[in-house]
C-alpha cells in the first residue's frame, strides 16, 4: 500500500496518518492474540521487519497521535500492561454446548446458544 501511494504521489500527504494506522493495527493485532507463541512470533516480525521497513523507529514522539504508541514501540517487548480490549471484554472458549460465555467489564454473561436443526 505504501509503495502504491508513493507511485501515485500522495504518500507525503498521508504519511503521518498511514504510519499511525500501521502501528495501531499492529498493536491491536498483537493484543488480540491469545497464544503466547503466536504473540512472540508477531513481536519478532514487528521488531525485525515491519517497524524497520516502515522506519517506525526513526519517528519522533510528536509524530504519533497517541503518544503511548511511541512509548510502546520503544519498550523492550511492545507490551502494554493489559490492552484496553482485554480489560473490558473477553470471550472465553467454552465447551459448554448450551451457552457462550462472555466477560464484559468483569461480569460473566451467558448467552444461550441456538439449536441447529438438520433435515
């Protein structure tokens, strides 16, 4: 996408928004992964490929709309204490065939699953 925008001559106009979006998306993706090994793989790719390719490490703190992004990019392992999404919302994988279990703001909500009928 970056290459296409550069070819069309519009990249300079959208660079700040685009790179902020890249960082936001990368951390959203990292925060929504549940398996530790997948998180580690993504952290390594972000550090060694994505952030280097986009030259994210060269950006000043005032380039970011959310200053926490800058801090997180320059932290040891990109961790936030707990992501916003993890604090307020989680869907637990459940083997319960009757209910889907959702945790929202610390409350457990059980939603009855619909029965599937086969003809």
